[in-house]
């Protein structure tokens, strides 16, 4: 098998391509076991190491997952469809609903949360317009769906703005951070999101329980109030195999 340039693909990529096509054709359904290393090695006349590389390729793409002592299976997790515009509408958080409820019909759990008062990194200081020694309320969370870590997020807010409010507590209450900012007289009127992709750091891969060879999506959202002041920066790390980013808007 050759790629689009006509060059011959390495053997493990050819095997991975064949398995990928079989999964897409429904020959192996979600949760079904894929042929093991020895079976693939025999089928394709390759070394077990080559077959292992093929399976690892599928795992890094998020198409397959290992189950200890049982083998490699087609990924059964249904990706979250993240509705990038609907979820941030004021009708959502302004009505006391979590912005996450616009994304999926499955419950999203926060299994790790930490709130600190810290001097943030320089790029956060610059965007939030803080003085060099001013602190931020730093909210770190990990989100889990169906027992699978899917995202970690760190929000930064000027501490003097949110001091004494529920934003400095683990549970921010109905509507979350944006509803509480509105209570404080800083209703968010505009958002900006930046998206990029890269391989995870070792720490990011460990937090999300994912392969360090599978990309993450990095989202940075800045929230502005009616005075055009940046009142929150949220830096999110998403397992790329757990999400579909969905943006729908009028022309």
C-alpha cells in the first residue's frame, strides 16, 4: 500500500490502515476485541513487534484501547460533542445551568478541584491587567465522563474582583463562574477562544490518563465584561479522542 505521494507505507502503518478501514466498515464494532499481536503477525507475515506498533497507532489515534490482561478493543467511548457557541450563551449560565450541560446528555463529573490564591504566570498577568504582585483566584479542575478523564482546566480570575464570593470556593453554585461574576456586577458579554493542538506534556498525559503520543487540544478562553475588561482566563486541556468541537452559527 502506498500513500498519496506514491511512497510505500511502513508495514505497521499498512496493518493499522487495514484495521482502521475494518473498524470504519463496521467489521469490528465498539467494544469488540481486535486481533492480537500474534494473530496479526501471522496474518500479515510480520514480526510481533510490527503488529504491536500497528495496534499502538490505533490506540494513539483514540480508535482502540487496551484492557489489561484482555487485549486491545475498539474504543467504545462516545466522543463528547462540544457545542462551542450554544454552551456559552447567557441563556445557558444565566438560567443557572452548567455550560457543560449544553454539550452532552451524560453527566460530567468534577473528580478533582483545587482553589488557590496565587501570583499567576506572566501571560495571565498581562491579559488580566494585574500588577506584578497582584494575585489571582486559580481554579484547577479535572472533568470525567463515564469514568474517563476527558479534560483538565485552570481558570484565572483577578482575586480582588472575586474575593469573598463563591468563586473562591470549590462549588460555585448554579450557573457556575459566569453567573457569580454577574452577581458581582461583572456580567460577561463577550468571549474569545483560541484553539491549538500538540502532544501532551508528561504531567498532562498523567492527569488525563492518556497516551503521551496522542495529541491534546488546548483551548484558551478569555471572558470580558461590559467594560471590555478581561475577568477570566480558562486554559483547558482536552483529550483529542474524547471531543468533537462543534460550531454552528448563522451566516
